[in-house]
C-alpha cells in the first residue's frame, strides 16, 4: 500500500476494532465473574444454613436415634444441594465457554474481512 492516508485509515480501523474487541471481552469476563461469585455465595450460604440446622437439631433433640436421623437427613439435603450447585457451575462454564468462542470467532472474522478488504484495495490501486 503506497498511500499513507490509506495506511493510517487501516491502522485506525484496526485500533478501533481492537478496542471494541477488548471491551467486549472485558464485559464477558465481568459477567462471568459476577455469576461465579454469586454461585460461591449461594454455596457458602448453603453451608452456613446446614451448619446452623445441625447445631439446632443437636440442641433440640434428646434422643440419639432422632439426632442421627436428623443428621442423615441434613447430610442428604446438603449432598443434593451440592449436586445441584455443581450442575449450575457446569452450565455456567459451558455458557462462558460459548461466549468466549463466539467472541474469538467474531474477532477472527472481522480481522479476516479487514485484511481481505485491504489486500483487495491494494491490488486495485497497484
């Protein structure tokens, strides 16, 4: 490309597209981070609630058999809730992976189209 103005326009366009691409990636990262923190807080609250229920059950139950049954029920509920939280985490990871893949594919597509456009323009001007 012999035209300095065309070169500068191309560089400017790549810069603008690069900035938009980085901004888009930052938004994906922020959304994913917020969802992960929310899931962690849900799990932490689940643990706290289960601990409180265990202490309450131990303090309110005089019968050892009933205490054991309460502990088993709490353990079962905790296990089921952990399984549910694990599925949510896998779904979140899949969703984030899809967003990152789309971001990358869009970036590659934009880059390829701009390079092809610049190459065609250069061939036309030579």
